[in-house]
C-alpha cells in the first residue's frame, strides 16, 4: 500500500458562487516533489491552502498523511510568496528565522540556546549562515526567500509547501532556490506553486496542471535532465512549456510565459 502525503478525493471549492476547483482528485506520495502550475486565477494557491487546512472544501475531502489536515499532526513548513513588504522594519535575519520556533518558546517568552542553535542550523542548511545579524532589508529577493525557507525548516516539517518562491527573483536566483528545494526533497515532501515552468520542470518529479480541474503529469529523470541542460545555456528566461510540448505532453506555453 502506497504511503500518501496528500490525498484529494472529489474536491470542490468556490469563492461565493464562483467555482474555483471542480471535483478534483489526485494523490501525492510521501517524499515526492510536486509542482503546481497553471494560469493565473486557475486555483493554484487555493489548492495549496486546501492541502494545509486553511480552507475547507465545499465537497469531497482532503487528507494529509491519512487524516484531515488540521487533525493529521503533521508538521507543515509553509513559505509564502516573498513580497518585499515592510522592508523598513528593523528586523534581522536571525529574528525572522526564530519566528519558526515561536510556539516552542519557554514560559518567560525567551529563546533558549537550543532554539537559537536550531535557527543557526536552519540558516546553514540554506547557505545563509553568514547573514545572521544582517537586516532583512539589506538582502536580495533570493536571499530573503532562503531566509523564509530556513524559518519553515525550524519546525522540522514533514512536508514543505511554498507559494511562488521565485516570484520577482532573477534567473540565477531562481535556479539556486530550486536546487535548494531539490536537496531538501531528500528528507521531506516538497510541494511548490510556481508560474515559471521553464525552471520547475527541471526539478519537480510530478506536475499538477490546475485550471479549475487538475491534470497530473510525471516528469521522468530524463526529461528533468534535458530541461536542466537547456537551462544551462540561458542567462534569462527559457520556456519549459515549449520543451514540455515537444516531449509530447499537453501543456501549452501561455502568454505570460511567451513574454517573460
């Protein structure tokens, strides 16, 4: 019997009267690396929130490690989209990462040495250990995203969920983030919402194409290797959707991809 990290069975969801997801069913095996892709407004972020238990389906059921998300007891590491808001707030990299152990503080609401050690270890895991005392406003977008990933890792997650982790990050920074996620996937399930098919197809093992319904695709090792080879010769955007179509799949390059 397969060990599923996530199961969706006949799931529907609507905002008011507008149906966003219509009878969606699929599974994510424990240890998988899933990319959630699709057009803007197609339901990608909604799907992620359903998996986390932030939203409840109007029909069907969602299971996280075999139980409803809020009852599963699974540790979820969540990384929101890095928006760059409130960068003037005087907070350091260490301050941000320690938020990941916020619920574990002692009764006098202080961070003990073990918590600080965990934060340092998380920063080392994302190669940001030399920026501990740097103000978050002084970092690049890619560096700030690594700090957010380190914050999520402080909770020792069973599953890491990320919403557009490479939005507004340059090409080199995008690749570094996905290489990091590929490494983290060795020890945890990774689910990432991404609009950038040119990058994500070189790293994820499965892709869920979301546009009200969900179509699952397997990205085999050969395909990932070929896309990575294509990416090596590009300093800017490379349309992975066009390559994916060349491989005989049914995904088309959208306008956003063509003009990126």
